[in-house]
């Protein structure tokens, strides 16, 4: 008999690797259904995420997981419920009651103090935007928690988070957080060398959708273009040193144009 931790981690590992064994997941679904009441919050989240990521979605299992999560909601930490909601969005099975209950627990202070906060808030914003569940209060809490700590975020997480805000804005026309986006613009300006072109393009598109000034993003994109066109300092130094050595070699051999001219003039005298 496999223990819940073994089942959840095995499924998580398979889904993470991108390897889908339909027979394995079919057997696992039956095993999970029989033991789900014994699963801890993280094991529930790992299992539903693995199912959604692999594309092997059993609606009955997801419904049972949602009901169990609602019963155990006090035991769920932000990392657990953010991953759980993201898995429901990924599976295209938004659960209104579950999303509403988690939303009530998403305060700025609880998210700001959460372990792996950048991962948590990015998952939450993605979950609500992808599922099309309108909850402005969740985005208020995410903006407040993330706005002052963007230095902890990977650049890809910043781009993904802003994209989620833009998608929610397009659907609800209610999400607009000037201070948060000011913080994002400053982060882009300060860390422009870290952003990949794809991330900057995603940011630019999101800003345009929200009606925000794209100037900081375009400036970073232009800076990136300049860097691509401009030779690296190390390369310049190498070229200068190579040319200098070549000139010295030619001079010592008396083959420099100037040296040959002077030699010829001396010979004429």
C-alpha cells in the first residue's frame, strides 16, 4: 500500500518531467480516491497539480479534493492553497466555493509573510485570472504584498504576475493598482539587464492592455538592443591588444608603412 506522500510525490515527479504514463495515472486515480481523506494539504495540492499538468483530469477526484480542502482549509498554508487553486485553473475546473473561501484568507499581511511569497502570489494571480474568477480583493492583497518586495522576484515571475493582472483587468475592468505598477516600472528600470526580451514583450503587452505608459518597458527593450549591437568590453579589449601586438610585430620586422618610408628616405641620403 502506497502512503499518500509516496503517491503525491510520484505523480508530481512524473508531471514535472513531462512524462505522461496513462496507465500509471489511471491506477493512481483509483488509489488517490481511496486514500484522499488521509492526504495532508501539500499532498492534495501536489496531486491535483500533477493531474492538471499532465492533462489527466478526473473531475470526480477534483471535486472530492475541493470538498476536502474546504473541510481542512484552516490547515492550509498559502503555498498549499495557491498551488491548489492554480491546479484547478490549469485543469479548467474553477470551483466557485473553493476560490471564494481561499479568497477570504488572502490578506496582504498573510501573503507578505508567506514562505516563498513570490511563488505564492504569482500562482494566486494566475489562478484567478486563468479561471476567470473575479475577486478584486485578492488582487488588492497580491499587489500590496508584492509591490514592496519585487527585488525577491525572478524577472519571469514579475512578467507573469503583470500578465495575470492584465488578464483580470480585461475581464473585470476593475483591477488597477497604480502603486504596484509604479513599483514594477522601477524594478524594470533598475534590473533591465536581467530581463529577457520575451519577458519585456509580455510586460509591454500587459501595460498596453491596461492603458499604462510603456516608456520604462520600451527603454529597457531599447537598452537590450543596444547591448546586442554593441561589442562587449572584453571583446574590445581583446581586439585592441591584438592590433597592438600586430603593430609591434610589424615594427620590429621593419614592415610598417611609416618605417619603410623613413628607411627609404634615409637610404636616399
